[in-house]
C-alpha cells in the first residue's frame, strides 16, 4: 500500500513539474514575441500584438477562402507600390508556426509571383484546427502576460474590450491599428514556416 501511495505521489509531482515547466515556457515565449514586435515596431498597440498572435494560430486561412479574390487583391497591392520596404520575413506569435513574408521579394524579382502565391495558398494546409473558444482562452492568457509587462500601450483598455467583444461574437480576425498602418505601411502575406524554409529561403539564398 505504501509503495502504491509513494508511486502515485511521485507521478502527481512529476505531472505538476511538467505543467509548471510548460507554463513557464509559454510565458517566456510570449514575452519574447511581444518584446520582438515592440523593438521592431515601437508604435504597436494591443490590436497589433493581437494580430501577431492570431496569425500564428490561424495562418492565412481567413484571407484565402477564395483564391481568385486573394490573387486579384495581391496583384492590386503589388501594382499600388513601386517599392516595398521591411524585413524579408518575420516570425509570428509565440510558436512561430507562420512567417510574415514581405511582398518586396516579388517586387525585386527574388521570388516569382506564381511561386510566392502558391506557397501562400498551400500554407493553409499547415493550420491546426482550433475553435474560437479555445483561442479566446489562450488569448486571455497571452493578454495577461502582456499586461504584466507594463508597456503603456495607447488605448489599451479600449482595444482589450474591442477584442473581447469580437471573440464573444465568435470572431477571431483582427486588424492592424491605424497608427501601425500609417507608420509602418506593412505589405506581407502569411506563409508557413516550413514551406518558407524549404522552398522560398533557398531562392533568396541563391541570389546572395
């Protein structure tokens, strides 16, 4: 009887330690992701941080339900700008499942439009199904960590309430803040990290 009790206690403690380690790893990863964005884009708001994390969870699925429309929109965006600046690729969220790949790689001829768009569309296959309710629970944990970082983000409470209300309606898609759009003029598409590293990164490396 004593041996069974001791074994049960050992198992209980082991599970507790694993859970604590996992929780600590999650918090560290979230903090690193937030710090990375704030260093690169210091005028980010909670809306912009939310967008970063939800893109990592849902990828480009919400954009390309209609591939013809998505292709037309991408071509219009490319034709609207003679030059697009920014880092070639940036990780999203705390897991880094997807990358924001800058449209400059098409404008400069480093990657063809067809190759880029094909990688973009196939990135949907890398999405792990998750309900909005599950995502809402995760986001609340992320937002708690962000709040503890004392970043003094503008309009924090208003943005938090807006995001909460959207999730309560069963909607998860977020958008960049007006300040972010005007300051950084972002032009990118979300592409699977695996596809980028296997198929697109070698094309960029060959040019260097």
